C-alpha cells in the first residue's frame, strides 16, 4: 500500500471520531483529540511532500551545474542563465519547506498542550498513566522527526549557498580552463547533495512511522521465533 493511501485510510478511520462531541454528560469536555492528531498527521505529510519537491529541484540544479562545466563556452553561457533560474526555484522550494515545518511544529505544540491538560481530568490513575505514556512517546517521536526535518532544511540552505558561490564564480569564469579548476569542489558538493538525499529518505520513513502511531495504528508484531529442528539420532 502506498504511503498516501495509508494516510487516506487513516483519515477515514479517524474522521468519524472527530464528530463524536457529546451533547450530554460529556458536553463540557473538548473531545477534539482525534481531529488535532489528524491535523498534525496531514501537516507532516505535507512537510514530507514539500521536502521531496525541494530535493528534486536541487537534483535538477546539480545536473545543470554538471552540464555547464562540460559544455562548450557558447552553450555554457546559455546554460548559465537557466542555472540562475533553477537556483531561484530551489530557494522558493526551500522557503515553502520551511513554512510547512513551522505549521507542523505549531500543530504538534497545540496537540501536546491540550493532551497534557486533559490528563488532569482523569479520575483513574491507571488510565491517566496509559495516556501519559502515549503522550511522552508522541513527544519523543515528534522531537526526533522535527530535528530530522530541520536538519534537512539546514542542508538545503547550505547547498543554496554553494550554488550561489558557483553562480558568482561562473559570472566571470565561464572559459573552459576556468571551469576545470573546480574539480575538487565538485566532488565535495556531490557528496553533500548525496547525503541530503539520503537524509530525506530517512525523514520519509520516520514520518510514516510517526503518523501511523499517532493515528493509533497498531504496531507490527514481532516475527515469531523459528524453533530449532530436533537433532537426529544416529
């Protein structure tokens, strides 16, 4: 099942709960937990999407950069103009990604504050403790995911700066001999982009796991141990 399909299925499972606000005995309690959790799930999914779109633009910028350094001087001049536009596109995607991270953080903070306040309303210590443990687990999981998101964002900001350096260099050094001087820097930058792409995949996997757990999906049971075959007697 695709990640987007899983999120859609979770939405169908959680949505009816959001409408379960009582008009009687429980009317004084704000039963909006399912709705708040779903808001965070959707915000994180959108954050992963924004991350992916930004990553793809950086990949395109890297290809243009490589083309500039291997093209003829006349072709390199045309590619340089396209490269500048691609850098601007990368910058816009990074800005959108940053904005979505802020939406994710805001939604999670609101959810955790409401969840914490709700703990004080329990009369059963055992049930309160169960809910408190789930809250702590959600906070810990979100802290890790948020660090990963901001880490990738930081890598993108650094990559933008490097692309700017290349653009400034090419502004006066599009001659073939000048472009050949960038060999060592090219290797370092390729490694940086490769590391960023790898971290993006980690975020995608961790975001899926966090969203499923926050939405209440059961965790996969461990595989049963395979019993050792009895030794044959001679």
